[in-house]
């Protein structure tokens, strides 16, 4: 039997729950968040993901979690409004949402070379300064008292003393009130830090890299502040369960802010006194500058993964790759083409039959049921109308399914480490196909017996992307047996399928013999005939590859496949050209202009 919590914890629970409304109102009377989760035991807190700190937030579900036992141990049990208002500030002011949390981490990581793993802690200290300065000056809360209580149990290192000295400058406290003994160099950096917080209060994203540069030399030497910093690290798991968007590309100004505050001319002005109404209005979250992210240079997949993990997400390299290529493909998606079929079908009523319990309620024909018997008895006197179809004269279309084969031999990049344009092009085309209602079979291949495929033609994005973002890195041997099994029994009643191969000159292994000694040429011809949707090879070849066909066996096979079997061979000289190909593929191959006799380049 679980023991009841001590009486003092129950009393704290009631007091802190009652303080929630007042804490919300310190930001705005219109602020609304779900009620916090109050944990009365360390076990409950651990289940919520709260361990070293006494409070935390989760951005995915807008949660605030408080460990009341840890609150008691931190000597802040009589400051519920201060603690709760601070946690609310992370949801309202900084970082406010999961995407901005990750963007903030990206900038701070760049300001911490060799110790990028400290970025989550530094981001937490930075946003805490923004929030606490607002609450102390504008809301009149005793945020300085929270730190006075916490400083009693630990001997702080230089990072913590710098952090406290910044607060002393912001709030005009006597030197040493929170920080203890400091030196001239630390005092100078603390003044810069305080100016930074005020100068970038409305554009805090731009100040993040500068703050990281300020802390960098202290973090490299300090080993004594870890315990205190862990106690206030309430954004450690902020990203858990979420899926931030817009992170595969760098922000256009992400690299510009990686400068030390001493070199920033914007910090030359004196500190604002904090007494004027104008400063309170200026720093309010309602007037905070909204920073809009636009696309810039792409991050590499491994950098993207490091950023997601720093934000609190637990993902494997493969999970990261799936998210990366989905996001990179999204701006390029186009509707997949469809083939016109003769006619649609008109729906015609054919008669009546009994409506029984368990049938859809909207299928019940009340008028016919009442005409049958004024006494309604479900299953006996209830009726439903039966409908049939007849061919109409309106044209209808059916999407073309896609059978895609992506080379994953040693000449290809690993999609989970660096950007792979074959994987990106495949993602663009496959997601476009799904958007238009098509089904996709994806096969990743390398050497003999090195292949993986989706379970047939499917419509699940993750299933397809997980195949395309895998990696073998072996020799080159096209999986002829997969092509054979896919099309050997395909009939005219099945949907048309377009076959797409992304590779280089190693594609000529398609025309070797399979494991049953069948000719690859025969299998290729059979697949094109039974697929009825055409075939495309997009290959990384020399620009004038046809001129080498007489002397190069692989090029000779590719030219023969084009000329004799009708493969549409599209060559690229650099892999990044695959993105343009992928965007144009649907329209170029199956669009309306093609059916009018115009072949789009």
C-alpha cells in the first residue's frame, strides 16, 4: 500500500494550486495554460521526467511540472507565485515554442565551440534572465529572494557567480548580494551581460549567440557550478514528445550573432533603470519582436540530429533522417500526375432492403420505414435504400503508382550523416505521389543480397522514408529479382506503375542475369510492358555520356536501354541537380502538356 504524503506536502499542494491563477495574471489576465502537475514524491516527478531540478516545462503539451519535495529542499516553498510565474514565462516569453527553443539552441551551440553539449544549460540561463528580469521589475515579484534561498547550500563556481552578478546589475542590488566575492574581470563581464539582456529583450533570439560567447571562457574552467545550474535547469526536457519544424536550414542571421558582447556596439548605452513605464511596456511579451525563420543554407543531417537531441528529443539516427528528408522535401512537393480514364460512374437507386441494428445510422431511410409500418421496430420495419452505379460521361483520372529504386552503394553518401541527394529526390517524388493518391514501393539497394523494400505498394510516409534513408555502402548489384517479382504477375486490371531508378553507371547491373539465370534485359522489358506507366533512369553520368557509349560498357547498356526498350534516361553531372529533376519529374513525365504531345525539358 502506498503511504500517504506528509501533511506539510498536502498543505503545500493546496497553497501552490491556489497560487496558479495569480501566477498567470503576472503575465496577463488573458494568459491560459493547463493546470500544473504537482508531484508529491520523487518517484512521481521522475515519471514526469523531472529529476535534478524542482520544476520543469514541456513545450509539446504546454505542461508545467513541480516537485514539491524538491521545492521544500530548495527552501522556496513559500514563494509559489515566483516559481510558477517563472515556469509560465518559458511558455509565454522565451522560448515560448519548441521550434524557437531549437533555433535558440542552434545559435548558442555555435557560440560554444568544443563544449556544444553545454548549450541546453546556457540556453536555460539565458531565458531565465529574460524572464526573471521581467518578473522582478514589471510584476514586482521577489525573484532575487528565490536565488538568495538557493545560494545557501552550495559553493558556487565562476559561471554561477557571473550569472548572479548579472542579476545584481539588472536589479541594482549591492555587489555581492547574490554573487559573493567577485573580481574586476567578472564584474566587467557581468555588466556586459546585463546590458545584453536589456538590449535584446525584444529580440532575444539575436542576443543568444552573444550570451554564449560571454559564458564560454567561464564554462571551459568552471567545475563547481554544475549542481546549482542543474537545480534551475527547467527546460532540460522541454522538447520531449514534440516535433519542431523549420530546423533543417540555418536561419539567415544565425551566424551573424556569434560575437562577444564587448564587440557589440548595441551594448554601449547605460542600463535602463527599470523604473519607467516605457521600459515595462517595451519588455512585455505582447510587444516582443517576432523573429520569423526563413530558409537558408541546409544543415547536415548529423547537425540536425544533434540539435533535436539538445532540445530534449530522444531519437535514433534513422529517426532523425526520416524527419530531416521529410522537412527538406516539403517545399518542393508537387501533385503527382494521373492518367485519364474513360468515365466516372453515376450512382443510381436500385431498391430497398431491411435496415438492421449495426448498420450505419445515416443509411436508415425514415420515410420508407414509416411507409412500411407506422410502428418503428428496428431490424423489422426499418428500411434502407440500395444504390448501384452506371458509367457516366464525365472523365475521371487514376493516379499512377510508383516503383522507385535508390542506389545505396559505396559511391553514395550516407543519408543519416550528410545530405544525400538521391534520398532527397526520392523523398520529393514519393511524397508528391502520396499527396496525389498514388501508392509507392521503395527499394534501397547496393551489393548482392543488400537491399530493403517496403512491403509492397504502400501509402505510409514513414515506411517509405525509412527505406530511403537507410544505407548499405557496399558494392553495386541491382536487385533484379525485386523487379521481376513486382511485375511478373501484374495484369491490365492493376494500376499503371512508373518505374524510377536513381543511380549512376552502376545501373547497368540491371541487365545482368538474376539468381535464376534469367536475362536482366528480358526482365526489364517485361516490367515496362506489365507496368504500363513507363520507366525513368536518372543517373549521375559524364555530361556527354553518349559519346563514350562505344568504349564504355555501362554507358553502352544505358544507351541500348533507352533506344531499344524506351527507358527515359535523364543524366545529371552533380548530385544536387537531382532536386530540380525531382520537382519537374511528375509534370515532365505525365502532366497535361505531355499528353498534348509536348515533352517538357
